[in-house]
């Protein structure tokens, strides 16, 4: 069994892409959470993907990725494995 238990009661920041489509007389808002390969304990539970959480200190780089920050967006990991999930048992 795998259980998600966040530390504290703060915001959960997740990497997402948002799209807005405007057509004649209608509007569609959609989003997709960005995923990555899961930590070992998540893979062991049968999941092949895991959402990408964003640490608070990386939030500005994610929301405002100017030319100097573009390299930050291509980094493999925004968090460490221990930040992603806690395996309860």
C-alpha cells in the first residue's frame, strides 16, 4: 500500500501546463499535470508515472522562466526523492 502524507498543511505546488481555447460562443479551459518517472517505492506499487511537485523556492523560476532561467526548467528534478512522497508501508 502506498499513502501520500504531506508535511504540514501548506500548498501543494504541481508543475502544470494551462491552455485556453476560445471558439465561436464557447471557451474551453484545460490543464495537464506534468509527470516524470516515479520514485522506486511508487514504481513498486505499480505506478509508471508521478506528478512533478515544485518546491516553493523554484516557483518563481517555473512561473517566470525568462531567458536566464530557461536552463532551470530543463533540470531533471525540481525536488529530491524525499520531497516527493513518503512510503508508509
